[in-house]
């Protein structure tokens, strides 16, 4: 019998309403979820571990580093399933993947879009599918399972706030699917570069995430250092562009600035548009290339790089290797 560790962090998959007007909140942990799964997984021993009981916007970096340490220190299991809220699920998946959490066995992350009291609640189905993947000999690395589709943790992203098939990996697509109780992974993600795990300082560096639009002069950028920020991710228009009137503010920002596209599906361009405020102009002024990353992933990556103390060309090389990988 395969043994799979189920680590629960809270989120909608663990949530229900109290019958009043306060709304849906996390209420049930790993034991209840594991008991619900048992009839559907007769050949898998699910070991429950309630690690947090939080809505996912309240999960912090300290929680993610503690989760990484739990995963790295766990022995005698075939795979690991992590359940959490979907608001930050893609960030957890990216964080764990970049730091090599799935090197020795699969780590599968899932959640739910409908709470336990809602008609058509999807949590149990997603958990069963995730356990099947975690127990599969085909599974490798950090994966996300949602609505029976299997995604690479590096490329997955949430594209809907409400639909049960909320996750995608556009433009790459899914790696496989779960069908009739079996994981099918005909595709595999190429090994991607990782970072060493940094130490967790008492004072984490702060990285701002700023998006821009029509006629935005980005006048706040030069003042971010004064508020204690150590870096910035700038989500530019299109392939990574700002208005010409914003270039001076970008240049005046005395912090590492990573350039991404606000479009959601990249990549950020490098060699196409040469006008003032285009990506050639901005990258030529020293901005870091965001590659295939969304803004939220680039923010995590820049934060991890700054935690290592990297700067200058070393920061550029480390950041852009991951962003383009």
C-alpha cells in the first residue's frame, strides 16, 4: 500500500459557513479531509497533518519556509499532497518548485473553488485526484492538480476567481490528467533551474509589485526605497512597456526593478520594441528581464534572490536564469 502525506493549510477546501452572515471561513483540518477521502482510496494510506488553518491570503513566507522544511524532513512516504486556498496556490507551487521541494518525490498541490457547504463542492474530488497523482510512479517534481488536470508547479496560474477549472498553464498547457482513478502523464516538464534555499532572516526584504497603464507616470517608484522596499516588480503593458513619460521615474528608482508583462501570459519581450518606454529601452537601462513569469512569481523570485544577498550582475544572472527557464 502506498503512503501519502496530506498537509493541510486551510483555504476554501477546509471552509464552510457558520449559518450566519459572517461568510465562509476555514473550519476543518486534515483529519476530517482524510476521513472523507478514505472510501475512494482503498489502496493508499493517507496520513493527515494539519499544518495551518488559514485563508491563503494570510499565508506568509515564514509559513512557506516552514512547509518546505516539513516536506524536506518527511521520510517514508511515496508522495506528498498539500491542500490550501487557491488565492495564493500558484505562489506556493512556484516557491516550492524553485527551491527544489519535489526533487526526491512528487509534491502535489490542490484546493477547491467551492466550500464544503456549496452545491457541487469540488474539494473532495480534487483531493482524491491529487492523491492518485502523488502515489503515481509517473509523477515527478512539484505539480498542481485541479479539475482532473495536472500542471507543472513552475508554470501554473489562476485565471478565474470563481470557476471550478480556475487553473491553467497557458501557453504551455497541462502535463496530463486523472482519469478513472489513475494519473496519466504523457508529457513531462523539462528539469528547470532551481535556487539554493536561503536562510530566513528576522527582517524579510520587501518587494513591491506595481502595475501600470495608460498615461501612468509611475511617480511613486523613486519613493519606494524610502518606505523600506528592497526591490520592485513592474508589470508593464503588453510585452513589458511603460509610457514614455514614466521612463524618468523608472530610472530614478534606486532599487532592483524586474520587468514583467501585465498580460498574464508571457513572455516579457526582449528585442522587439525600441521606442522610449519599450522593453529594449527599459532593459537597456538595467531592469531585470521577467521572462515567462507573472508579476506575483517574479516578486517571489526577486525576494528569494535578495534574501541570498545577491546584487549587480550576480542578481541579474540568477534571476534571469530562473525567469527564462
